C-alpha cells in the first residue's frame, strides 16, 4: 500500500491505514462518509438547525479533522472549496466538515480506482 504525506497533497500513513484497515466494503464514497458520521443531519433545537451526524468512529473523525486542517492549506481542491465556503458565509467549522468529507471522497476514489490522486483545480 502506498502512503504519501499530506505535504505532497495526499493523506498520510495514519489516515491511509485507518481508511484501509478500519473500513468495510462500501459501494460509494457517500456510504463511507455516512459510516464515519460526516453527513449533514438536522438537529432541531430552538433556533439551531445544523450539524453532522457523528455516528461513526470518533478516533478516525478526530484524525480526519487534523488532516482536513492541513489539507485546507496544501491540497488545492480542499483549499479552493474551503475558501469558497468561508467567503460565502459558512463558518470555519462547517467548511472543515466539508473538507473532511472531501478527504473521504479522495481516499475512496484512489482506493477504488487504484490510481494516484490528481488535483482537479490548480492554485
């Protein structure tokens, strides 16, 4: 299994190992995101109507959080998406949640197609 560091716009060994070893067989990246608790869910309490489901493994989610913080600096796709969301009024935590989900989609795609990650945008 090839693992690349996040500075080269890829996830590191810890996240890659957790994604391969700790995961089940998923048909889509959205199923994997739902399993890890990274899908939006309505929490209707007073005036608050937002949040993530947090149904999955909190250890993997914590490691993805740190990886997403780094990815918003070094990964062109995550950085562009993060800046677009924060510029349009989303909170930084919401934008990081989206970056976490983006990392799941990138990991799923590279594992499924057995190809290295190619950024879709250039900065």
